[in-house]
């Protein structure tokens, strides 16, 4: 009986070892034969970009900000003029419409900037042979930081 228990343990250990070797082999073949984790080395094919910083550094941002301030000032002026004769419900409805119009205007102004940033990220990634680019806020560790190169690309420096 004691010999049987020993034999069962040895067989179980052998099966476990074979299982682990099989899993490691599958993982290796699925990764193309190389373990390419998001390490910070230059040969990594994963890039990271601080998109908030890139957006804040965009040269057109000041112009867009000024246009939005002008839109808000005009909307406030229009609201004050048109709402003078309205009751509270009408004012609330008109205010909601004005807010929606301002949000659409902001999206309209920002859309070309976002497109330009996305194109710059793609161009920098293609130049460096990067196949995956993630926002830096979603990455805990690793990846090749492309932020400075993207900022240079959009600012023309």
C-alpha cells in the first residue's frame, strides 16, 4: 500500500511537470518564439504616449480656447437678451439648448486636433517599428515612450 502511494505521487508529479512544460511550450509558440513583454527596452514593439500632455502641447490649443471663450461670451449675450421675456421653464430649456450647442462647437473645434494627434502618433510609431501604442495612463510598467517624438511631430520642431 505504501509503495502504491509513492508511485501515485511520482506519477502525479510527472504529469504536473509535463503539463507545465506543455503550457510553457504553447506560450512560447503563441508569442512567435520570443517573449515580447512590454519592457522599456528599445526593441519593444509596444509604445506609450501621454495623450493629455500631447494635447496640452498642441500649437492650436490656444486658438481653440480663444474661439470657445468667444462662443461662450456670445452665447451668454444671446441668452441674456432672449431669456429676458421667458418664464423659468423656457429659460431652463433654452439654457439646455445653449449648453448642447456649445458642447457640439467644442467637439467640432477639437476633432481636427485629435485627428492630427492620432496621425502623428501613427507616423512616429511607424517610423520606430511600433505595432501597438497605448495611453501612458493605462500602462503600469514598460513600453517605449513616444510622447516627446509626437509633440515634436505636431509642433513641427
